[in-house]
C-alpha cells in the first residue's frame, strides 16, 4: 500500500501514558503516512462510544511531558512531519487522507466509525476517509492523572530563535508557547547579522520561508491565538519594548538570553517577564561532530553531500561523461575534495592548470594578453609574470574584464577537449575543478555544480598559513571573490571541509554514492526520453 500524503492520529490514553507509548505509536503511524502526521490528544475519549465530541487536551504539566515524548519520538523518523494539535474546529493545512488510532482504542468497526465522526466534527474531514487501527503500543495505560494543577496562562507570550528547518525541539518550544498564550504569541526570527556565526549559515532557509513554515505550523496547532512573527536584527527585538508581554519561553541553553531580555526591560522601565523553561530534546541519531540535542545545525550538516536542487536542464550536454563543476572560494578545501573524487574514479580537470597553459608562449591567449597589458608583464625569458599581471587588474573591474574576456573562453575550449578525453577513456564522471566556474559562466558545460564552503574566519586562517599573507590581505582576497551564499544559491550539492579529514571523506563518499544512484536512474543515451 502506497503511503498516504497526510494523516490524523487520535490518541485517547491518559496523558501520563503517552511518554511510554509515543515511540511505538509514531513508529506504527510512520508506515502508512508519508507527509504531515497530525496528532489529536483526547485522554479518556471512547472512540467506539456514541458520537465522540472533540475537546482540547487539558493544559496540565502532563501535557508538556506528552508533547516532549511525541516530538522526541518523531526524531527517530527523519522526514516525519508531526504536529500535535492543541485546538480544534478548523481546517488543517494538509487535510488528512487517512485516520489512525492506536490498538488500545477498542474494536475496529465502532472505532473506525467514531474516528470518522471525530475527524469530521473537529477538522471538517470528509466522511469516507480510510480508518486504520494500529497495532497497540507496548506497555499498560497509566491511570488518569491526579491533580497537578494547570499550567500558568498569560495573555501575551514571546519566544525567539532561528527556526531553521522546523524540527522537534522547535515544535516543542512553540507548542509550549501555544499552551501558555491566551491571546497573542510574538515570535522573533533571527536574521541578518544574527546568522553570521551560525554553522553552515549558507544553508539556512530564507527568512520568508522560515516565517511561512512557522505560521502554517502554529495555525495548525492552535488557530485561536494571534501570531505575530517578526525578523530579529539584534538579540532582543520587540521583547524589550513591548509592554503587553508577560512571559518569555526559553530552553536550557537560551535561559541566559531570556535573563538578558529582562535586564533590558528593567532598564526600559518595563516589568520583567516570567521565564518559562522547557527541556532540550536529545537526538537519538546524532552523528560525528553533531550536537547531542536536536538542532538545526545538525540538520544542515546532514544536507552536506545531498542533492539540494534538481540537476540543471542541459539538453545540449551529452549524458556521458556526467560532468560535475566543483567550485569554492580560496581556502575552501576544494582541491582536497577533487582529489577524493579522483580516488573514487572521477576524471579530474584542473582549470587552474589549464589557465597556466593558455598564458604560456605559444599558448592560445599569450599574444592577446601581452598586446592588451604591455611588455612590462613579461619575465626575462618571455613568459608572462602572473603576479605582475594580477597587480595590474586587481581592484580594477574594467581591466579584469578585459583579461577574463581573453582568457576564460580559451580555458573553456581546453576544458571541452579534456571532457572529450574523459569520454574516450570511458570515464562515467568528470569533475571540473574551477574556482571561477560560476563567474566564467562555465556551469553551461556541467550537469551539476558542487560547492565547497568554509566559514570566513577559518578561510582567513588557512590563507594566512598557506600563503603567508596578513589578515587584512587574506580578508581582501576573500571579499574580492563571489561569496559562499552566492555560490550555494547556484549549486546542486554543497560540501564543507571545516572538520577532520575523515569527516570530509565521508561527505564526499556520500555525495558520490548519491550521484551514482542519480546516474543509474537517468535515461540511457539514445533512449526516447534522453
């Protein structure tokens, strides 16, 4: 049976039972559902009874424990989009295509009928949806909770974060806000300079996309709250100026930030906010160099080596050899990545070496470069002094364009010859290692662009160590080049050499293996679809 694109899972066990049953319930639901999995918590509801009516789960501490258990369990199923609903009476962003209940809910016939009635009453679902009774999770149902009291409620609540690739820890944080907020939730979303030191910041989703995903999630979870989503250009934002706020929700690692907000509020003559802290969620599958907690930086690391966007449409390019354009800024580790790809079987083309060849006496660009820039660029033996030539064009866009208009087309001709040689040797994959791949427009010669990125601070250290430059000169060199973000925007695959060589090797092997899978599914040359 093909998975359903969305589903609604109804859990009727006491909230105290959910932590012991969440993993099994989500594992069972992850099979039939491939997209958003909505979870309706209604302790004590008899689905097999007469006309079950929807009700929101009680705002008790046990609810937060249940939410933490569900979002933690969801982390074991990458790609499972779990949304625990805290309100009802609204249409969901992705209407459920299948209804689910755990095996302890009762007999299949009456339960299926009750599921359909509940889904129609709570979320306007059509009456004929498939209803499945999942295998019952192990472990007894807990007795109904004793009186723990209700969680505090505040008219206006604030929370802040990057909210990149909305994951389980984000969802728990936001859900706690929804439980606490009676009227309004102000969500500050980090942007601009606040992202500067984030790991793999080039892979952070644009603010507009992050805000849209937040709004959809929150509107699904509890539509009765007013959501005010704003970009943050500094660590405080409106949290230190809004007099109506009463509570700030923090995690263990952001508590100090909450305390800093309160200090600023007091300086501004405003009352301090109540700090409501939730626990971090452990990542059961964290890998080497990843944080133990669920985090966006770990998710971005897992994107390295994967296909971020479809290969470019290139009907004029032969399908074999499959050409990868590998690029990256100075100090990015691009050359070491190329070497690893060569060890895996790729035919390597070094654009820098070809560049040297076109400048040689008798080379295709030699006479025109000397004519354009004068005999003062020549060494005593008649060869072009690349350093002198570089000094003539550095910082002068007009002169630089004059040079590249001569040299880049000649290098491109040599690249095409090399690609022909790779084909003659029967090589399936060819890697064009070119720092100026995108600037020169050479992406027209490749099927995919792969980019090596490195944080600016690390690149500066590497350039200083390798080339003996001052910090100022190293930064100047970097800033004269295309930025990492500009390259990533045009790339199918991104790699990063920030960590140990073994981590880079595993990234490259992962990228290579995924490439082989893509190539095996591509139409063969000469086939009707090629």
